[in-house]
């Protein structure tokens, strides 16, 4: 019942408390937006930028891992697609965005 008494005091004190109350109530959403930006939006944008740069640097001869877990060597690079050799004589055509990482040279042979 203590919360009812506080509101009664706020009504009795006048307009200056109303302005302070309004500033206080607007601060919470602003603080939440700032926290969401630094904890969620900014890191996600950074990862997306790194992914775009990595995909743009892929060249024939690179070894890649896909989001599906397939390891292979890039044979041909197109604008939207890659041709990846996953075994001797077995070539698979993939969309570029399916590449999750570029592996160090020699990783596919040792796997």
C-alpha cells in the first residue's frame, strides 16, 4: 500500500514534481535504447561487415567452410555463386553467403 501514498504526495506537491516525474519516466526508455545499441545492434553490424568483407575477398584456390559444415577448395568465383571442390572430381555450386569462414591453406587435406 506504500505505492499509493507516494502518488498522493506527488499530486499534492504541484507541477514541479510532475516535470521531474516526466523526465524520470523518459530516461528509462532512452537508457534501454542506448544499452540495446551497444550490446546488440553495434556488434551485429560489425559481424555483418566482417562477413561481407570476407566474402568479397574469396578467390579461386581458397579453402572454405560452409554454414552446412562442408569443407572444400574454391574452384570458380562468380558474382553470386562459388564452385567448390569437396572431393576429387566432385564440384558443388554454392551461394556466396553460405560461406562461414575461409580456412588456412592445407586444412581440407588434413581433415
